């Protein structure tokens, strides 16, 4: 396998994109880029700086001027903004909702998409998000649209958050937050979450991470041969 592919994984929150992308990157010895973390970083900084989420101008400027780094090994990636490690802080439900709001701002998307293209254009990358196969790398070698029922997704997120020690009210509350976020991500004007025409659709509701990874590796090897 010497050709370094660009693998794009898109889909709604909680479908398993990060776990799948991470595992795939480890097996292929590729870079793993979680673009959601970049939108979360901008949202975190806006909240930290007291900028209202509807101040599109200031938030656009913040996205252009902040230095966002995704560093470290595949299994222990860290997220830094202007040198500050915010890996843990950006997983809170408050930042999740705020990230969904700031990601609808076109100036934010322009700034982050340009950086994502720079990060991945050499290939050898598994990049996950909402618009990777449609906007960031429309010519990606492999595009996956990873979906799951909102029930399966809320259970997963609930378990993940509980394991991380994040207080979550209930699964029902988690489900309504996820559905609210999905609706916003799918209905925004700029680069809404949608399946690229040439993406492989995988419903992970009844599948393990490993089973999803095996399916994608199948697509990778047919691309190589
Ligand atoms: O994947 P995530 O849950 O960490 O993403 C956080 C928010 O960022 C999500 O609500 C939608 C947005 N996002 C986006 O608009 N485009 C991406 N490529 C990645 C995330």
C-alpha cells in the first residue's frame, strides 16, 4: 500500500466517526484529523472570550486569527488553541451546542476548511466531519457516510460521556440534544451535513467499531488493486 489515500468520513453526531477514523488511521498508519474538534475549539474560545454566538463578524475573525493545532499520536490526540490545551474542555454539552452554532457561520467554515485542505492534501489521511466528502475533499479517494439511528447514537454518547465523567441528565435529554444538533447541521445554508453522491453508506446501529472498520478496509484494498 504505497499510494497515500484521502479517506473522508462524514455523518451525524454519535455515529462512531471518531472511533472508526482513529482505528482506521492506526491500522493504515495515516493521519487522523477530527475536524469537529476545530469547530469546537472556535466555539470554546468564543465562549471564553465572552463573544455572543450570533456575532458572526467577531467569531469569523476569531476563526481566522486563532492557531488551532491537532497534535499527538493517533490514540492520544490533543487539541490546542493559541497554545492552550483544551482537549477535555471541548467535550462538554455546552461546547457541543455552541460548536454546532458557530459551524453555520460561513466565515468560520471558510477559515477552517482552508486549513483542513492544507492538512490533508498530501494524502495518507483519515478526516472526519460533516462536509469532508462534499466540500473539503470532493475528490477524496474513499468517502464514507456513517449513520445510525438517533436511539443508538444517544445511547453511545451517553455511555461515552458517563465514562468520561461528564454529567448527563438522561438518555432522553441526550437524544433531544443530538436531534437538535443534527437538525441544525443538516439544515444550515452553508455546507449542510449530507451524503456525497459517491459515498458508501454504512448504518452502524447494529455494528461494532471493528465491523465498520473492516468494511472500510475492504473499500481501501479494492482502491489499491
Ligand atoms: O463531530 P463533532 O460533534 O465534534 O462536531 C461538532 C460540531 O461541529 C457539529 O455540530 C457540526 C460541526 N462540524 C461541521 O459543521 N463540519 C465539520 N466538518 C465537523 C463538525
